[in-house]
C-alpha cells in the first residue's frame, strides 16, 4: 500500500498545471460552498429572528390548546407576576405578557372587526418590533391608560388619526359585554398589510379591565438572544412550568409552522444549485483522470504484463483522485472559513437592504453562521463526488488487456 501511495503522489505531479487547474476548481467550489451555506444558515437565523420578533416571539407560555384554538378563556393566571418571574429566572429582558381578544372598532363613519392585543408597555418593545414602528404619534406608556395604537391600513379604513376616539365593543372572558372608548395615541406601519389592517394594541391593564380578565392574560412571550439555543433556557422554563403544571411551552416551530416550511423549500432550491456546481467539479476530475489514464495506457500495459494485478492499478487511480480532492478540500475549507469569519465580523448586506431594514425596524446586515455543518457539509459532498467521478477511469483499467495496451499509440 505504501508503494501505491508513493506512486500516486508522484503521478499526481507529472502534469502540474493540469493538476492545479483541477484542484483549483475544487478549491473554488469549496470556498463558495462554505461561504454560501454559512451565509444561508445565517440568513435563516435572521429570517426566523426577524419574523418572530415582529410579533410572535421565539417561545410562548400558554394554556394547553391555546395555540391550536386561541380562545379568550384559555389564560395564564397572574400573568404580569408570572412574566416578571420568568425575566428573573431566565435572566432575560425579552419577556412580556399579552392578552388577545377580538372586538368591533368603530369611528364616526365606519366599523371594523379587529384583533385587540393587550401588552405590557414597559416590556413589549423587548419582544416585538411594533413599538418601534410608529408612523404617527407614540406608543403608550401607562398600563391603565384608555389608549390604543392601530395599524396604518386600519386608520385609513376608519378615517381617523392620532388623538381621535374609537368605540370598542366585544365580549369579555366571562361572557359579559366588553366596551371602551380609547383614544388613538399612535399609528404603526409594519409593512404587513394583514397586520396593519387587522390588529390594534392597548395597555394590558386596560385590556384586562375591558375584557374581564382579572389578572390573567393569554400568553407570555419570550424572545432570546439565540432562537436555536433552547437548552440554555430550558432549566428556567422547567422550573417555571413545574410550579405551573397547567401551562405549556410552545416553541417557534409550532407558533409559525409555515416559516419552517418556507426555509425547507428554500434549502431544497439552494441545494439544486449547489448540486449543479458539484457535478461540474466532478466532471472536471473525471476529465483529468480519464486523460491521465489514456496517456499512460502503454505504461499500464507494460506493468500488467509484468504481473501487476488490474485491481492495484484501479486503486492507484483512486488514490490519486483522493489526494487531489483532499488538497482541494483542505485549501477550500481554510479559505472559505477565513472569508466567512471576515463577514461574520463585519456583516454582509445586499444593495437596498439597509433602507428596507430601517423601514421595518430590523437589522441592516446579515452574518454568516459558521458551524461544523456549514464548514464540512459542502466540501465533503465535493470530495465524495470527486471520488465517484474517478470510479469510471479506475474501473476502465480492470478491463485493460496488456498486449493491446502496449500497442496503443
């Protein structure tokens, strides 16, 4: 085996230019794969974070069944105290209680049915981007104020502005008549038409009074620095749920199942493009090895005539391919990681991304997410693809006849 390795290494450099061109194609593809997969995973993390920070949050504490069938009577008792306890146990600022109901909002001219969300004024900004998206006016600061903020589309439909009063009519938790006349203090614009048209927010204390909730709310929303690191916060959640066995923890996958499906669809389309790149590199290796075998046909014929088994020649070609792929793998990974680390520090932005981020109160740059998966997945597929491409010239040698090979021109 040692002789085969030495011969393979020597044969690899008989045509240095051709070898380096082939290795260069592997290096380029590996750099591209490491960077693109890292950037793609980073963009997914950013997509998840931005989508969930808009309103949903990364996790929610709810009554069982509320996520599937959100009813006003399915509540979290002592919600404000519970959210404060979670902030202490998780050591996170991103925890806030919410109540969610439905009511008819009426102006002097029109009426629309909307979702009414009761929020903690001092903590909602840490779990949602909506408080930072005020198009006009301000977000409320008093948890007991008769105030309301509405979306820009709803404001246009109701033909009202900041300072106007609305009539709220709905049904309370106990079946009583929910009514209030809140003043519009702010108009937000999230960029999502359904949200801007169908949702209004009011202070949680006022919401509890209007909808006869007592001290309860419908959920406690949690936003963490890393949505994928549930294990870091799991002990805090477990301690809280142990004292509240009638509540459950719901993660983002169940809160927004469509988001996960969108990521999987995007990953599938991306791997189609990656597959094309890997096939092109594999054909480059096939061409190099096939040319190498054809050039050495007479040499192989002589070796076979001296008694060497065809299997050893096939092994020789495979070892040559393995050497080339390994060099391309190592150089490609090192350069790909270096580029990814640079952009992981300074960030990466597409043209126009900053303006869009400012409009929607979102980060203006994305950052590659380096991990063992993003570093090794693409290059290892390239490596295996190159070995698979070398199988044809290697197996071709097994059918080589010594006499005919020595007569080849």
